[in-house]
């Protein structure tokens, strides 16, 4: 049992560090997922709507805390640091996330739990099974919490805490230092919109009418006298879809301009919201747009703001650059800050800057 408890400690520590790290480099993405959960809860439980909407409005702060805490607890577990407290926190977190993944899977409300951020997408039931596995291991750790040899690594844990929160704050203020999204630097948007060309792998379930046994087959069994068709699943369904399926750009009249963003040099200025954009950022962006035009780079403003509201905003700030509409969810994926700038060369992302790192002409 002592060996089992040590194995459980190592496995949980490694998984928590990995899971926390791939999320803390992009806490905005995890915050979006948490906000989605809390909004679902507020709709399903109207009596507690105010309670859940409070958390929804503060989802980014909660995301930063959860992501950093995962890394910190993972390191603490590996070092056997204050295991009495650590085990309680591990148990609390895994109970919380197991509930979320079960709710997501059973009620089919949130199709991606975000357990490993955008690095690895898991199906709802797979996420729930993963959390059940972790829950069992954490219960072993909890039971043996008084048996572990305590280590005094206060300085190490302080450094880990500062680094974890520091990475998260940097990612929120600027952009993810490691970008797992399909709009990362070096990625080609049009290439990721093409069909994958992968053939679907089907699995059929039949009932043997003579023996009353279920049979799994890779091909459809044509002998209907012996076999009764029950169900079919696509084993590689996630691999069949292109990585980007919803990128679409249109002008105020509804004309499609998606393909035009993939020709030549384009500077996409993404404005997800007209709130909380200060005058200095607007001035820097206008100056950069002017420099881009002089350098043969075509600027395009992409926004999900209602047309009338954006027109008032552009007139008030003397922004004359043509603007185009895009889906709000797409812009959230493309840009983790507001505003955000993406430089495209024939559809390939060559540069990406957040609202606190707007580039100069020479960098562009």
C-alpha cells in the first residue's frame, strides 16, 4: 500500500503540472470555458442565477487561480510538501472538476471541458473518465496523507507560485507565450480550412439473432437473416473535421470577404468590444494602420460589435479603415486580448500582438 500511495502521488503530481501548465499559458481560454459553464448553470438553475452569473463575470480571475493552483499543487504533490493541506486541496479541486465534466457529458451542455486547454481536446465522457481515474488516485493520497514524509521546500514552492501566477498574468496582459490555437504564428488559416482527406473509421454493432450476442464489426454485415443492426459510431470523428471550420468575414452589406484576407499582406485589427479601449491604444493603432498602408500592407478591422455601435465608435475616434464582421466566438479564438493585431501573408500568420504590445512600423 505504501508503494501504491507513492505511485499515486507521482502520477497525480505529473498530471496536475501538465494540465495546469497548458492552461496557465492561456488562462483567457479557460476563463471563456468557465464562463460558459456558469452561464449554463444560471439557465438550468434560475433560482441561483445571480450566484452563478457573479462567477461568470469573474471567470477570468477564477481561471487564473485554478490554472496556477493546478501547477502549484502538482509540484507540491511531487515534493510531498505539506501533504495534509495539499491532499485536501487536491480533493476539493477534483470533486469540482469531476462534477463539471459529468454535467457536461450527461446533459451534453458543454461539449469540451477544457481540461487540457487547447493543447488536447477530450470528449465529455472521456474527460469524466479521466477525472474518475484521478479521483481514485487522489483518494489514495488523501487516505495516506499522514504517512508521507514531509519536505520543507518553502522557497521552491514560493518560486513555483510566483512563476505560475506570473505566466498567467503575462498571458492575460499580452498573449499566450505558447499558443496552441490554430491562429498561432506560423499557421496557415486557409490550409487548416481544407478537408483533412482522412477516411472515416466506422464501427458497427449488430445483434446475432440466433445467439442473442452483440457483435462489433468494422464493416456493415449484409446477412440480415442472422444479424440485426443496432448502432454505428465513427471512431475518428474528431480527425475528419478541418481545424478551422467557422472563419468567415463579411462587409457591412453582407458580402463575403473571407478569401480576400488570404491574398497578399493583410493587417487584421481585431476589436471584440468597444469597451475598455483607451485613447492611447486607439492612437497607436491608427498610427500603425497608416504605416501599414504606406508599406503595402492592407489593414482590415474585424469586429463582432453591432454595426450601429461600431460606426458610432469609429466616427468618434476618426477611424476610417474599412471594417468587416466576424463571429464573436471566432474572434475570441483568434484574439485573446482586445484589441489584437494579426499580420497575414497569403493567409499565413506572420505576427501577432496584444493590446499592450502594439508594434512599431519597423517590427511590422
